[in-house]
């Protein structure tokens, strides 16, 4: 009986960890921008030129990932945009991810990208902040967190983007669970996605509108930025995906309070 109870509890923990919150509207009609919140530009990339700026980014995790392979071939910079693709090469699917690890790492501030999301279900665009220490311990203040500023799972709806925070990678991994923001028309054209990372909370924004404020999983260490086009692990999930597809990024900007170092 003890084993049965343990199994049931374990299953409930797994199910709970996968739970998604219902989509919600912004908390008010007030529209914010970094300047109105007291921030000044600290770091940016507007993806000028025709190659990825190696002083700021590198293709991240080249090799197998989920159903595909991360490849530099799926990363392009052209016409002032970073284009992260999911595409087919024969029987293989190539996907893309770039990160600032070892080039730009920081903590606290307002982190924002302006981007056009992918068109298909199955694959998904993501903009996130990651800790290089996250698997070394369970205290997010000391070891950091994965801060998912934006993920676009089109299967959840064409007007919904997701946010999340994960920490304590390993057998006791924890999560805030998926937070869904409803923003009419977010799957068409360009939109901004941001998070205000403070010493005691995260605040998530879409197009300058505030959606969620979170006080769990707060990282107090320097972390790096990631932009990626992701693939699931189940082939059934990409049965309606149209390849190639793109996540197109206009800019990434990081803002700091004037007194911040």
C-alpha cells in the first residue's frame, strides 16, 4: 500500500508540473515601456549586417535536440533581422538556437525582444534567460532559474503566448507552471515580449501590457539570453507543421535602472 500511495503521489506531481493556467488578459489597459519604468538601455542587438555578431551570440547546443538537430544552417541574419528556422534536410529536421553565454551575462533589469512568431503548430519560438548553474543545486537565488519570457505554442491558441519559470534542474525540479497571456493578434506581425527581473519578483509583459507578477524561483545570479526555435519529442506533435518555418527577431534589448551596475 505504501508503494501504491507513493506512485499515486508521484504521478500527481508529474501531472501538476505539466499543468497550464487558463489564459488571461492583461492586468490593466495601461501600457508600459522601459523608460516609463525608470530604465535606460544597457545592451542591445538590432541584427544589422549579414552575420550573427560573434561578440554577442553563438549558435547554442549544436547537435541532436528532441526530434531534430540544432544547426548553424538554420540561423540567418539578413535585412536587419535574426531568422531562426525549423527546416527539413532530407529525413532530418534542423532547428536553431543562439545564446549569449560567455559573451553577455547579467542580472536584473528589463529584457525585451521584438519579434514575429512562427506560423505552424508543433514547432515553437522561445525567448528565455538561462543560468549556467541551474543543475548544481535547488536554491534559485544561488543557482539561478530558467526564465521563459515567451514561448508560442500555437496549439494553445493563435492569440496566446506562454511564460514560465523553472529551477532546481534534477529530480526535484520546480516550476511556476505555464502562465498564458491572451493578446489578440499576437500571432500576426511583430510584437514585443518582455520581463522585468527584480531581486524579489518577475513581471511579464506583452506589447508593453503587464500580465503576470511572480515571486517564486527568483534568481539572484547573472544569467544569459537565449532565442530559439524548438521541436517536440513526439512525431505526432509535428503532423500539422509546415516546413520551413521561421521565428524572426527584430531586436533584443536589455535595460537597467540608472543606479544599477
